[in-house]
C-alpha cells in the first residue's frame, strides 16, 4: 500500500489564517489601542506635566498665604502695607521720582 501524500485541508488553512489575523489584531491593539503602550506613555507624560503645574500652583498659593498672613490683624508688615497701598491707589511720596 503506497503512502499517498495529501494536501492540508482547507479548514486547517482557514484556522491558521484566522489565528494569525487575531494575533495581529490583538498585538496591534496592545501597542496602539486606547489602552495600549503608546497611550500609556502619553498618559504618563501628561501626568508629569500636570504634576509640575500642580507644584507651581502650590508655590503660588503658599506665596499668597504668606502675603495674606503679613497683612492680617495678628501680624502687620508695614512695608508690605505701604507697597500695596501705593500699587492700588497709585500714590507716591514727595521724595520719590517716578520713572515710566
């Protein structure tokens, strides 16, 4: 009985084509999808930028709290009060020269 070589059946070819297509799709989605590696890198970069902005805002708030404390009833900085009054009212002393 001679051994006859048969070609792979059509079903096996379809199975491998579908498997290859699905693996290509999921690989692409894992790299470039909404939850993929590139999106994760973008989110990480945005988080670092937002953290920097938050740090700047914390510094600004601390500066404003310092100024507010220096003008409070418990502690009054006369130099700061004088500076603020001049800025707001636009006044100068008689011995000062204004340069524009």
